[in-house]
């Protein structure tokens, strides 16, 4: 197939594409910079972030080289362990970033063995609810627009738990949380069909999230994590439906081969992610405006150098969005109307194979960042300096890398 280049786009199409990309922003996760691993163990990296100060420095570095990651999602228990701390907000500002989505942590404490907001024990349900309400308060004070909820709740065996009762418990909690949120905060409800529970999870798919959102209130929206689907799932169709229902709250981007692998975006199946962006680009074209959702990364890197992996994912997302914007929507609509199946499919795949490098270089020039952010970062010496400083810091702390993700 002939490789198209975005230079062949009409100048008005190229200008529109550049304008859209100049408005395109992605949120990075604080936990993606920390020492993380799998359930089998961790491979420690000298340059991995030890504390929130390091994480914000790394996020600032990602933003410095990409120009499009101005916010950082935080995990309350790891990043605000003692409640809201204005020093963290000031520290973020010093590194050129802001606090983004607030993620309560409802899966680490021993009491959550049989669930958090779905637990049979009312005292545990209350503890989980109180933690979410504390997270809302942190979000209010940090001026975050998003409360991002993922529940590890579920069961391992048939008969172990009352599915309908758990659904009711979760609904009750979500209603209370929704009422407590400031009027400009959006509740994101994530889903996942497996892990850590093996028989069922309470928030198992987009339909479950949708039902919970509808019950919680009008500011609750569905969060789509690309690693949280069963094999063969048509994620772009889910996205199209959620867009049509005005129920898409945002994304957790990552790539995977088998399960929730947290691989860099585009590493395994870039065409899958492109097809999702193509649905969004089509929606934006029809609506005549940018979709208002949270574009977030959720990756905890295991063997990858952390900041490099985040930069590679960020520019990977940006590139796929650029390609999706190359689809000529009017020509596609005409081909669809004529039932020209071959032409329709070709337009989508041609857009995917379009070389958007000239457009990305133009965007980065306007943003004042290097044309090749990853290479510039690799040359900068940041990682080596961080490794040296953090080796020293670890020695002072006499720790080998902290707890699981913190
Ligand atoms: Mn996620």
C-alpha cells in the first residue's frame, strides 16, 4: 500500500489538524513513575520515583519534552496519605504541572478482602465510603475536576456472594458520593471483568458502569481503561455508544497483549487504539466541537525506564489521534451512503498508514518542545541525574524502594 503523508492534506485540513492537536492534552499517572512490578516481584530502578516530589518532577519532565501533559493523576493513599496537603499542589506548580484526577484507594487495606463499597459488613462499607468522601475533599481543595473510581470488589466462587445485594450496596455509596461532589467535579466509574476477583467483579463491564453512573447522578460518567476488556472485545463500538449516550467520561490509555498488561500505547495493537480515536474524531466532526473527556494514561511500568515509557506513550497517543483526524469524514459519509464497502475500509486504513510526522513537528514547534521528545529526553541527562540523586535518597531512607506502588 502506498504510504500517504500528511503533507498531501489540503492546507485547510492540515491547519485544522494542527489546531486540534494544539488543544490535545493527556494526563499522566503519578504511579507510573514509581517502583512497580508484577505480583511476582519488582525489578528495582535507581531512577524510579521514591515519593510524590520525585513523581511530580518526572511528570514535569514528561510535560517539558512533550508539551501536552500538564496534569498528574494521583492516588490518595500514596500521594496524599494524610489528607489534602497544599505543599503538594505548590510542588506540582514548581514542576510546571497540576494535580489531575483523584483516585481513592479501595484495594490495599486488609479489611477489603471481601469488598469495599460492596462488603457485607456495614462498618467496612462505611470505611470505604468515608475514604471516597475524603478523596472528594482532597479533589475540591486541589481544584481537581475528576474523581476517578476503580473498585477491586468481586468474588472468586459461585455462591460466595449475593450479586444483587452487592449491586445495591455499591449504588447506595455512589449516590452519597455524587451528592458530596462539588458542582464542577465529574465522577468517573471504571470497569474491569477480571482481576483481582476471578469469578466476578462487581463493576465488570461498560454496561455495569453505565447503570451505576445513571443511578449515581448526572455528573457520573463511564471510564474506559483499554486493558480492561475480554479478548476480541470491540472497544471502539463501546466508545461510539458511550459518546452517543453522552456517557463517556474518559480513558485510561495503555496497550496489552493478553490482559491488563500496562504496556506502552501503540506497542502491540496501534490499529485498535487508532480505531477508537477514529470514532472520537468522527463524533467531533459531527458535533463541530472537541469532546469533553478525561484523556488519561494508566500504566505502571515494570521493566521500562519510567519517564521514557511515559513520553513514548504520550507521543504514541498524539500520533494516533493525528492519524484519526486524517480521515476525510465527508468522503467517508459519501462512500457509506453509496454502500461502497471497499472505499470505506480503505479510507480508514489509509488514514492509519498516513505519515503524520510533518504535522507533529509543526505542532511541537508551536508548543515550543523538541520535534523528537523521546530522543531529546534521552540526551538530556535527566534520567542519569535522577538515578544518582535517588540512589543517595534511598540510602538515606534505608529503603529498597518503598511499598508496592508508592
Ligand atoms: Mn485504569
